[in-house]
C-alpha cells in the first residue's frame, strides 16, 4: 500500500507537470507532517496550503514541487530561499543542491524550522533571521532563488542582482490581472501557475 507521501506524488504532482525526479524523490522521502504542529499534521499530504505559526502558511505540495523544479537547482549550487516558514520547502530544495540559505523575518518560525531541519538531518540548510526581501548578499551569487511570498508587480531588484549568470529566480507576483508564480531568468519572465501567497514584506515597508 502506498504511503501518504507516495500517494501525494502520484495523485498531485505527476499529473500536473512535475517531472524532475530529484524533486519527486525528495517529496516522497520527506516527512511533511514533521513540519506541522497540532491538528494540521493529519492534513499534511492534502492538496492545499495549511496555516502555521505567525500568520504564515505551508504551501500546497504541488506549489512547492513546481517552485523547486522551476528554480532547477544543480548539485553544486547554493540556493537562496526567501521566507523559511515551516522549513519544508528548504528541505526539498536541499535535496537537489549543495546548500540552501533561507531567510525568515519571524524569529519564532526560524527557530522552529532550524530545530526540525537539524532533527531530521538536513545539515545543508542555513536558516537566518532577517529581511528576506534584501536577500543574503554575503553568499551571492546564487544558483537559484526561491521567494515564498508575493511581490507587488516585480520581484525586488536586489534579489535579481544576487543571481548567478543564467540562474533563475522563482517568485509569486501580484499584478492587476491576478497573482501568478513567475520564473525570471536571463532578463525574461514566464508564468508557471496561478497561486495565492502571503505578501512579501520588506523592513522598509514596516518603517
């Protein structure tokens, strides 16, 4: 009998364009419930976003898979994630690259994600507390950037500037026509899928 994770891959990911075997293998093996707490754990493998602490969410499995596949991290890459949240997406990405630098503005979320990742043995994820909209320039350039909150109109220029040549930034973008997951690479953009994310907040926005 298939495990809940295997069923998730078969029913939610494969039929909707997730073809990267590294991403599929990561999501088969990851215990998604460990990144949730309380009653949310029993819904871990359902095809929907779930609430976590600090008013944030863990994205539905398909969105996590499509974001990682669109970033297309390579084995020697260091990838930047903006918005650690539960830590689940960072764990998925970390299975596909050398290291993930993940920045979270809520210290409580960062601490919890850091502890869960350490407990599960994901030692190639560095979780930082800070303004994710500013990136982490000390480790740039990155082989890919994944932004897990919606930017208004365009992703922050400072993040695009931290990409290595030829690398992709994947970010939800809110425009008058709606909100879509977008992939930015080599000065071009493409739409991946319609989505709904919490807003990307920069420290300047809160001043």
